[in-house]
């Protein structure tokens, strides 16, 4: 939940985890909700599909969308404890339904099965949030194996093709697709070359899919966060770097998931009815082009 006080003062201990990482093991816990902010029905009786919705930015999106009246379907890899907690938050905290589906979104066959389960459960899809991602830090491009390269692209960008293909024909006019890119799409990252490349591809995918779906009146936009305190961080970097995550941003800190989720809500609801093919940049003040 939202913690009072200056977020700059939230000290992060050196820590590391094995991939994919668990929010439950992070210290301090990411802030994913502000209970003082009340919902206003902006997604009343909508159905939202969120990949990587078990934790981090995805959990904050799931909770905020539920607060605004949406039923949720979360697709996640294997973080069952985190996913169960997010389901509890959605159902007990905001009295909306939450379907959990576990599997590898980098495989098209799984994405088709997941889409079928969601449609059977809810009979409709109004918002698709392509959010899940993985990353592997390397000092040089020569260290990036073919297997890691394929895994990163399959999880981060191929999955967006697979799920969009599987769901778009079932989405009515006025629906929204929101893709998670990154500030690294614009400034690059010397130690995350493959990850940054997928995030750049997501920008082009967003703009191209937006143009393709314009006649169907389905809006497609993206969010490009800066450094955010999520399980991907201790699962990707060494303990010292994890503790310093975000300290080199203009605001000198990492963002909290609760600070990123409102960008997704804006793009999911009618407030952004005149926007498609665009990117929002909650990145701690970094100036980017594009």
C-alpha cells in the first residue's frame, strides 16, 4: 500500500533474487496502491487482461483497474505466491473478479489457450495490457547467447504479437491495447542491449498496430517507464546495484509501481479517447525524443 512520507527516504537494502523474482521477498515492499485515492468507475464492468500482473507495475495496474470497476485476468509465469496475493487484493479489496493463468507467454500455443480461457470466463475483452518482460545484464554483446536473445525477444515482444492476435478479434469498438516499453528504448543501455532492443521494437509495434486497428476503433498506446522498484530489479542486478536502482535519474530515485499505474488507467479509459499510437513517459524527469 501507499506509504506516507517522502519516497526518497525509502531505503532499499542490497538484495538479489533468482529469476523471475518475487515481490514478497523484496525489502522494502513496492508501493502498489494508495487507499486514499478512491475509484470513480472509469472501467465499470470492463474486462482487462494484464500480462505480468502478479507483481510490480502489473500488480499496481490490476489493483487500480479493479478499483475503477474492472474484472481482471492476470497472465504470469510461475510466481504463484505473488499472483495469489494480487488476486486477493482485487477480490477482497475491490470486490472484482480475478482469473489467474500461469504459463510462458513467449509460446504462441500457450497464448492461444490463455485467450480461450479468458473468453470462456468473461465473454468479453475490453483492455489488453502487454506488460510482462524479462532482462539479462551483460557487460558485452559477445556474452549474449542465442538462447538468451531468443528468450528475451519471445517474452518481451513476440508475446505481444501472440496475445494481440488471439484477442483483438474479440475486442469491441472503444477497446484499448497498452504496451509496456521502457526509457531504454530511447536512450539505450550498454548492459541491456537485447532488452533495450525489444523495448524499441515495442514502440514501433505500438505505432504500427495502432494504424492497423484504427478502422476497428481500437486504440493502441504504450507506456515507457523509467527505473521502477519491481521484482525484475533484484532478479536482474547484483545487490549493490539493486540498492542504488534509480539513483541516477533526474529525481534521484526509482519510481514506485503506484506512480506508474495511472498512466495505464488514462490510456485504458475514455479520458484518452483521442489518443492512439502514442507513448507516455513516467520516468522520473528524463527528457526523451520520440
